[in-house]
C-alpha cells in the first residue's frame, strides 16, 4: 500500500518507485545523472595506473615486466576490497553523503600520482601504495549502483543501471584515450612543472593525466551535496548479509566475474599484453624485425570504450526482453572470441596482431552484453531487499578482475591464461543457460 510522497527536506518520505503516486521521476533521473558523472570520474581514477604504467620505463623508471603487471593489477585488488565496504554504505550513509564524499576521495590518488611520476627515484613500494589507493575510484560502484536502484521501479531497472554502469565505465576508456595526448602538452596553470624526458629526449608531461580530473571531482562533490536526496532505506549489517543464503547470489557472482571481471581485467592489462607479445622487446620483435611495432597504450582504450557503450545502450533491450538471454549471448560470444584471440598469442607473422586485436575488441563487445544482462537479472530474480546487496557484492567480486588477470599473467604465458579463461567462460555461460535463460528455467529474469 502506497503512502503520500513528501519530497521536502533531504530525506524523501513515502518514497516507493513501484507506485506512480509515490515516485518522482525527476528526482530519480537527477540522482542518476549526478551520481553517474561522479562514477565516471571514479572509473577514470581507477584506471589511471593502467594509462600511466606503459610509459614509466620510457621516462627513466626501471620496472620489470612482472612489476608492471603487479602495478596495474593492484588497483583491481584494492577496488574489490573497497567494494566490499561500499556495498554496505547506501543503507547506512544515504545517497547524498555517500556520493558527495566519494567524489572528494578521488582527489587523494590523483595528487599522489601527480607528484610520484615527476621523480624517477620514487620507490616501487610507494607506487604500489598509490596504485592501491586508486582502487577507491572503482570501489564506489558497489555503493552507487544499489543506491540508484532505490530510486527506480523494476520496469526501468535495466535502463537505469545499464546507463549508470555503462556511462560510468566510459571513465576507463576516457583516461586511457586522453592520457597519451595529455602527456604531450602542458596544461593551463601547471605548465611550470618540468616535463619528464623519454629516452630520445622527447618531453612528456606524464603527470598531466593525474591532475586533469581534480577540479571536476571538487565541482561534482558540491553539486551532489546540493542536489541529491536520500531514500529512507535502512538495514543493519546482519540484515544485509542474508544474501549469502540465496544460491542465486553465488551463481550470479560467478557470472559477473566472467562478464565484468573479464571486461575490467583485460581493459587494465591489454596495453601490457600488446607490448609484451607484439611490441619492442618481445620475442616476436626480436625474431621478425618488424619496423612499425604496435604500442599498446595507443589502442588499449578501444576495448573498454566498446564494452561500456554496449552496456549503456543495451539497458532498454534488457528491460524489453529480459536480462538472461543477453547474459547468455554475451557469455557465449566471450568464450568464442577469447579462444580466437588465444590462437594469435604465439605470433609468427606481423599480420596476426590485427587478428588478435580484432578478436579482443569483439570480445569486449560481448562483455557489454553480459554486463547489461546481469544487472537487469538481479532486481528481477532477487527479493527487493536483497537485490541491492547482491549488486554490491557481485560488483565487488567482479572488480577483482584486473588483479586476477594481472597476477596470472605474471605467473604464466598469455596463451595459457587465455585458454584458462575460455574454460571458465564456458562454465559460467552454461550456468546462465541452466538456471536463467533456457525454456522453463527455474529463475527466469
């Protein structure tokens, strides 16, 4: 039974999105757009290390391949841990404080990297610490998504969550796209900072990508504090952990580790994979003497851009046809094209690089389908009180993707890792079919 909606004050009284008379769409969409912009900045912060790491050695750092893999994997470990905290905050802090304070927290790692890259004597352990702190940028996802879920009815959950996650994910590709350009120019107000120098004497402003988003983080923190409101949803810790008694929590965790874990993991490591398999210093380069070797940093943004775009666009289709079918198609496509990409990881011809990159970009397309589908499924399959918690939990586990991918690539050859992914993707996709997507599935959604 609905109650009278009162939108005066910071807490929305009588709020119930499932009843039109107890829901205000303007407040819901305003909350979505403000928090999505801040989430965009957060994801850019999270992937700052992946944008900077490929050029560190060229400006005087002396890091091994293993050290670089670890450096770009630590933000994934941190993000997953931060998400385990943030998943409990929407019901305790409220949307307004959560979103505003998160935007200000992003400034800490931005300034840290701004100063660290200006001194090539910065110790490796401090770079690892700074890499860990950037994880908070992605960690807020598990607080923002459940919070947004409080503001929208189930019939719009696919669209709302797809837009927020997809547009937020653009922050990953954005920072990786603009970083190479920013490193080549001075920025207004900080041009007095001396550039770093590459081995051939080229001036590189590697500190620029770290500082460029700081003003926007401050502005959006103020905007969120002024414009956002809270939904009176309260739950203690014990009430929130009952999600672990629902088997769908564990199935969807495995599925989201496949979709977002692969999306975030390969996005973080793709530049290094390209450099180490096809770039200068690789066995390929030494054997085949290729003149124009690919530079991973120049192409790494394309994959996460495609995945984020698809995730944002597919929300309405998930609302119309259900999420399970798209999750299944996404998982099947990921399995096939990861297998195809694996065939080109021991190259014997320069042409194989294009086939590898093309296969990976198509794989990223299917991660977008899978990510959109899973987040439509959760509000439909799970009880309303548990849906937000499961979204936060699965988001936390999926965020370990960069860490898992980075660590495993430091321990084994890329081709072995890729075939291991193929097996995992196939198993997770089979679970989607058995429990959610097949005719007469026990939990359609």
